[in-house]
């Protein structure tokens, strides 16, 4: 058995190196839906502010530092990037949403005011509506 200078088996050293390499995968490896879900959708579902930790805002009010930039307004959060994951597919495991118009989904069971999701040409957006459940 080959030992490292720290008296560690070689396979363990390789495993640790693999873990470190996996953790170093750039944020750009995430898809836009994953960033949107983490930074915008989940906070909105919990009536919280979007997750901007580790991001910086520029002169155009875009938050960068994630795989895809965020655009925030008073009542919406959008992730700008390719909308490769259709909302029907992305929301399949969430029973609290219904399609109210082609490509537009709203919460309908548990949150007031309702939130609305859309996959626009330039990314995903979630916004608060004035609608009650």
C-alpha cells in the first residue's frame, strides 16, 4: 500500500482530492432553474426576501456572483438565463401551483398573497400578486 507523507492510505488521499475538486465546480455548472429555485422561489414561498448572500449589485441593479444574475424589483425576483426547464416539469413535485394561463403558474393553496411564476424569454421570474387564495 502506498502511503502519503501524512501517513494516509493513497485511496483516502484520492478520495479527499475528489471531494475538494467536486466542491470547486464553478457556479456556472448550475442551471438557471436551480439558481432561481434557491435564490428566488423558495424565499418567496416562505414570504422572505430573495437570497442575495455572496452577490454584489451593479449600476444596472443586477445582482451578480451566482451562475446567473438576479434582477430584483419591489415585488419580483428574476434569474436571467436560459429557461431550459419548462415550468410544468420544474413544478411537477409541488402541488401548490396551478397553470392559470399558458406558461404562467400561480400558488393556490397556502400562500397569501399568491405568487406567480413565469418562464420568460430571458429567464425565470416570480412575483407577488394582489390575489388572495
